[in-house]
C-alpha cells in the first residue's frame, strides 16, 4: 500500500511540475519545441560521433 501511495504521489507531483513549467515558461510553445528539437539533434549527433 505504501508503494502505491508513493508512486501516485510521485506521478501527481510530476504532472503538477510539468504543468507549472509549461505555464511559467518564458517562450511560446512553438519556440520551445524548436529549442528542444535543436538540443535533441545536438545530443544525437554527439552520440553518433562518439560511437563511430
């Protein structure tokens, strides 16, 4: 029972945190998506170079 309580609390906390981040972000949704895509592409390129 304690494990279920902990997991449900963690999930609720993560959901509240995600909503807060989206509401308080200084950029618009489209700008944020572009920024995330650029960072993801950079990480993927870096990992490809490391594995080669």
